[in-house]
């Protein structure tokens, strides 16, 4: 593609798919001639930026939020494309003893024993808070909770000792330095979140953004998503 036809695709994204995305995008840039400029941040911050009128071409975040922005007209109707899903995992500091979380009962015991518990403002954190309520341990856990700011990784709280135990998407915990992934939540209380892309209604590089969505959802991306703790949706 000639330089005069190349475009810059501006992407606003939450962080669950970040590592896979970073691996995939350079190949898109080489093949298409387009450039991609991406801002990774947390769910709360994404919503604040959009509410403030920040421009972007492509949005990547949890499917429920994509649907809300579709309904609000922020995204082009029918443009949602599901990329990958992630379950919620538990991690501890690297080298620390791994608690037994193989059953819901074991997880409850591990939470009661933990001195501090990290969580996020994103889908995994919201789910964890609801889970504590359903398990009847919310009041016992509340004084132990440590919240990472929007856009941050729970892994940072665990690695620096602020949280002994932490919840976040498996894809966000699996490669974070200084921590060990204990495993996913037990199947009976697991929550898989689908992460999707949507085209901005005011996109300036709409055609290039659609091409990027097509690449991110192509069968060739499957192995990359799996390598980064995600389950591809295609």
C-alpha cells in the first residue's frame, strides 16, 4: 500500500486481550501498511474517556460493554465481533505456597485464611465481589480487600506484597512477572467473559479498522489467543 493510502487506526482497549493483541498487531501493520495506535486502560477509564468525547476508531472490551455502546450509538450497529474469552483466575506471589482452590469449599477456606485479597474494577472484580456475597463471606473478606486502580493489574498488588491472593482474568495473570497463577476458579463458580471489538460510529479510519477486526478474529489468531490464556471465539 502506498504511503498516501495508509491510515492510522486508533484503538481504545481494556487489558484482558493485551498480550495477544500486541503479538498480532505488528503482522497486521506489515501486511496492510496501516499503523495502529492503541491506548490500553481499565474498564472504568474507558467509559470515562468515551463519556468525555475521546475519539477512537476501534473499541475492544467486554462484550456486555460493547453491547451497551452499540445501544447508545457510540459504535456502528452490527459491528460487534467476538475475539476471545477468559475465565477468572487466582494468583499468589512467585514462590509462595499455592492454596487449594480445587473446589468452592477449598476456595472459601483459602479466602478466609488469606490476609489480603486483590481485585480489579473490571469484570473479574465485579464478579468476585458478587461471588463473595453469594458464598456468604463478603463481610469477612471486606477488610482484606485491596483494589487496583482502573487500568492496573492485580498482579502488581500481588508481586509487591500488597495482596497475598488475587483475582483477575487468567489472561492478565498468566504472564505477569513476580506472581504464580494458582489456577482458574472451580468450574461451578467460574465466569467466562467474552471480549469483543466494535467500530466507532465516528471512526476516521473505518475501512482500516474493519480490516484490523478481521485480522484479530481470523483463524490464524487462534494459537496466539490460546498462548496468552484466552479461548478464541472463532
